[in-house]
């Protein structure tokens, strides 16, 4: 099973709730897309900042998962978002996550969110803590 199939078959209920569709996945890069729906928007009908952050957080977590040792887990310990432009309802946004640091205890990911037309929506940097497997 390749990395993309692994992500698509993993139980990621929040990603499903948001409507995130993973389009490529490897240990070095994860991409996904999301259609901006009314229920993800604020007024006036633009994607809520929290939805953008959740989209990026999901991509960074997914990338971390692909880099974990067997039995290890992860959780976000820090995230910083720069909002650059709105994404109106009906827009498809694209996310690309790449590593800044992949260590034994933490991983840092940078996610660029754009519209399909290439307009930058947000730039996110997040740190994931690597949770060691629990001993039986």
C-alpha cells in the first residue's frame, strides 16, 4: 500500500467532516484539496479562518503520521497561521505540506494554502510532537 492509500484508508473522521480529499502523499510532501462550502464559511461567505487552520493542521498531522515509527503517535503542539487572502464559497483550496524539520521528538511542517487559480490564501507553520509507543 502506498502512502496516499494509507492516508485515504486511515480513520480520519475530522478530515472527512471537513471534506478534505488527499491528492498525493509521501514522507516529504502531502497535498490535499477542500471545496469551500457554506457550512465552513463566515460572513460574508468566505472560508472561516478556523477551517483554514484545521485544513493545514490535518495535512501536517498526516505528513507526520507517514514519518512515524510503528506504534508512535502525534499531536500538534504549536501552529502559526498567516492569512493572506479570502477564499469565497464555491472555491476549491489546495494545500501543500512540506517538512522544515523531521526529528525523533518533533516534526515541523510548512503548509501553503492556495486557490486553484494559484492565489495564496494562507501560510502555516506547525510543530508536531512525536508520542512514543506505550509499553504493554
